[in-house]
């Protein structure tokens, strides 16, 4: 446990309960040294979690907390809304179905329904993965603007993970264009050997792609002739989820 972080949380909770407070008041309420409270307040203010009234020198919760809270609520909403569709795809395909959200230019796996077959993809809830070499990631990446895609490539790189991993910018951009045309993405053993995934994007009420769903299974069970039909099924699910999240326009 990191003591300074615990103290910062107590500061936020106290301001949430009591409104505007200054260094002395917070020190008295929490029993912390004024120097410690002052340091915490300055740090939280610099990160946008708190705002300071220049006239009273008192602090209140910052707008960034609203942004973070909205993101947390959206993640809770997406799990609740999407779960029945994950179950539906799982029943239809008897393959593992994952739900991911975009987080810090990676995908974060937040829900899963596993296949009941002996040879299957297992749940990776809580695990992060790159965008460029996963079906869930490419489905999201294809719907980001070009500058954002270039930033991700420059910051994260395109390291080879399997023999099939896309490792050049030109090849990735061509792949993303194909995904935009089809509406779904394929991970053809690019992130894990002998595993094929089909993913499609989920949009929020503003039309922004922020999440995705994939169906994945061993290559031995994936009939290439049926990939397009499976992609359409995944897209149907993500379109209905997007609708329930308030998305009303075409992509």
C-alpha cells in the first residue's frame, strides 16, 4: 500500500463530502501535517483532479474527475448492455467471445463468455493487448483518425509477435482500409499462433468507436468460407449494442 496515494484518496473523499476546503481545514479534518496536505493538493491540482479558488485559496473537485467518472460509468454500462450479446454469439458459434474497451491506446478485455469445447480460447479479463495485431484492436483502430493511428504506431511500434503479425505501416494502413470496407476485422494468427479471431467495433452516442467484440477459436475449427458470415453476425451484435448506447447515425 502506497501511503501518499491513500492520503490523496482521503483528501478527495473529504472534499467530496464537505465542498470547498483549504489546507488548514483539510489538515484538521484528516489529521495530516499541513505540509503533507499542501503537497497532495498541489499534485492533484496539477493533474486536473482538483481546482483552486484564487480568491479564497480553497480547493474543490476538478472537472477531470467527472471525465474519469463518466468513463467508469460507460465501462459499467457497456458490460451490462453487451453481456447478453456475448452470450448470444457464444450460443451461436460455441466459440469464446470477448468484449474489450479502448484504454490508453490498447484494448482492455472486460468481459468474456468461454466456449465449452475442450480446445478453446480462455478468458483474459483484465489483460491488455495491442491494437495492431488483434481483431478487437484493429476493429477499433480502423475507426480512429489518421493522426491518432500514426501516433499509436510511433509510440507503440509494430513488433512481431507471430509469423503472421503485420509489422509495416503500409501493410497495416491497407489492412485498416479493408476493415473499414468490410466492417469487421480478422486476426489471422497475428497475436497468437493457431488462433483466429473476428472482431467488430462498438460506438457510443457520439459515434465514437470505444469498444469491440470478438469471436475467437482455434484455426482447426475456423472454416475460411464461413468467416464472412461470422463477421456479419458479430457486426449485427455490435450494431445493436451501439444502438442501445444511443448511436443513431451510419458509420
